[in-house]
């Protein structure tokens, strides 16, 4: 029993020594930095950059969509010219629509309705 009590006393003495060293280390402010820098970056610059990037991306997507729609319109006018143009003007309109910018719009406003009505009748 005496050995048991001496072990408990020795252990408690060692524990007390350990706790005293830990408490003295904690009491020292060498490794703890309680100062805080309140001048941190709030991320406003990053948010502004993300907003500018998002705006440019949105504008780019709009122009890409416009480009796809114009390509579809050009193909539509080319198919219409192949199907409805008179034989003597078919090659002319095909070459014009394929090679000349805005020739598909000229075809749309000048010849499409005229030849589409003749074929339907």
C-alpha cells in the first residue's frame, strides 16, 4: 500500500511539475502573438476584377451568339437560293452568298420573297 501511495505521490509530483512548466510557458508571451492587423484586404479588388471579367465574358457570349445566328441565316439563304433561284441565276447567287459579305441580306430583301411566292404558286 505504501508503494502505491508513493507512486501516486510521485506521479502527482511529476504532474505538478509538468503543469507548472506548461503554465510558465503559457504565461510567457514569446510565442503567442495577440496583436491583430485590422488593415487586411477586404477582397474588394478581387470582386471588382471578377465583375469586370464577368462583364467581358457576357459581352463575348452575346457576340458569339450573334455570330452563330448570322451563320445560320447565311446557310438558310444559301439553301433557299439553291432551291428557289432560276437556273440562269442560281450559280450567281450561290457564289455571291458564299463569297460576298452581306450578300445574304441583299438576297433576303430583294429575291427571297419574289422567288418563294413563284415556287409556292
